[in-house]
């Protein structure tokens, strides 16, 4: 009997060849080596695309993305500061390239993100050197949402609000301070008015945390009672190599809870951090990140142990961790609409500079040269089991 997993592994065209300019591969190779094909009967499989990739028209990486994935999210191109850097002055250059790429390759395109407390220019909250009124801020929110969604009618899936909750309470953002908790309801209302048939998502991190999960369930229940329809919940999935951070049981229970509430679940921003936790080295509030070079040498070596490469045994641990996570996703595929990894190559990851700057991390499925890692094959195997 042919071992399907070995067949896939042995016949896969290397992504490194794609990145070096080889774009010709057979239909058989596409079928056997594609993440999106492996999971096509379960959920869409996506990745994020960085501004640099769009700006430089990185053909090798874009070819790899088109080959492996059937859904895309813009890392930064569709955030407020990217689209409307100055009041009423829109810059569509990067977002147009992003959307056009998705359309050319028949991909599901996610608009990310309409309302967030970060990467929103300060002018949004100011007029004549004073804090704007609630009325004016709501007007600016509505104009931005309407303008963006009207331009991209072909984008039918939107992260409308990002990270409104911290711990078990409302984040004290400028949106919250000026408008109050109603800002989330109004954002979804404006988005629904702009595109009544779009899939509208609330996106947040740390949903496996019971306290935060409870607060988000309460938030969404309140919105539902007010007559606002929210279609899905985005679980930002910044996981760790540590098996209890979070455990697979916690991941599965979280998916099931939001599904019971009637929401589609979207696994967003997935990566698996291989480095030791470093939060105690972050000065806050306000947030002040240290660079690894500012930390005493002995501690720095502990915090950044793989600067010269990922050891084989850690690579195997990463593959096993990814396999266990995707085993949950496969079991829960009736409740999951999309899984999106937060970047394609290790070099793209934000994890090199979070929570401290200048470390070397390996949280994704392809190495810096575009070669599929052990983690890639473990995920591919879960899809084909």
C-alpha cells in the first residue's frame, strides 16, 4: 500500500526552487504539495501578505503564496494608516495590488482591519488641536468604512473591529474613551450598511483565556440583542511551542464555545513561537521594548538560543506542535471557515521583534529560503489523513 504522506513529501517541488525563479510545476505536483488542496474539504487555508512583498512585486514569494494558499489577508496594506494616512486623502496603491493579486489567483480576500486602536493616525481623534466630539468621530468612522468597503466590493470578508477587549474588560482606547462601548456596535452597523452581504468578523487575541473569552461572549451577545449581526469570530492564534500555552483542549473548547453561540470561527494570525517567554523584560506602561543587545549576555543567550539556526530536535517539536493543533482544526472543520498563518516565510514574522526586539524566531511553515519545514509536512499530513 502506498503511504500517502510519504508520497506527498517525496514528490513535493521545493518552495526554494520557486523562490529562486522556477515557476513551472506540473498539475500533479501542485495537487500533491498544496496546503489549500490538502484541506479543501475542511476549510480555506490562507496566509498574510506584507507591504514589502507587494511593493517589490516579489515574484518568487507571490508564486509560492498562489501555489499553497487559497485565501489572503493584508498584513498592513488595509489598515487605516495605510489607506487614509491623512484626513480624506486615500492611498489605494498597496491595497489595490493586494486585492488584484487575490482576484487573479481566485483567492478569498479578507479586508483587515476597519477599526483598531493601533495603526490609526492621531488626526482621526483630533480637530483644531482638541479631542473630537463623539458625533464627529462616528462620522469619520462611517466615512472611512463606507469609502473602503465601497471601493472593494469584491472583498466579501472583513475584520471589522480588532481587539476591543483586554483581560476581562474594555480596552481603554481612544475609540472607547470618546464614543464609549457603543463604538463596536456602530462599526459593525456601518460595515453592514456598506455591504449587506459581506461576512463581518470580530477579531481578537487570547480567546482561550477564560476571563477574556467570557468578556467577548458578553460583548457579542449584547450586540446580537441590539439587532447587529456579526457573522464570525477571529481567533488570533499566536501560540507557543509550550504545549499548555495554550493546550489543544483549550483551543478546541474555545472553538466549540463560539460555534455554539452561532458564529463562524476563523483561525487568524496563526504562528507558533519557539522562543522562551520574555514579557518580564518589557517595560510598561507605557510599552517600551528592549532590544536583545540591552539584556545581560547570559540572559540574552537564554532568550535568543537559536540565533544561528533551529536545532533538529526543536524543529521536530515544532512539527509535532503544529500537527496537534491542526488535528484539532480538522476535528472542528465544520465550525471553522478559514485558517490563516501570519506570514509565509520565517523571515516575515513579527515574532522576531516581539515582545523584545532583535531575536531570531522560526514560527512559520517555510524557512527563510522558502523551503518547506518539517512543520509544513506535518500540517500537510494532517490535511491528507
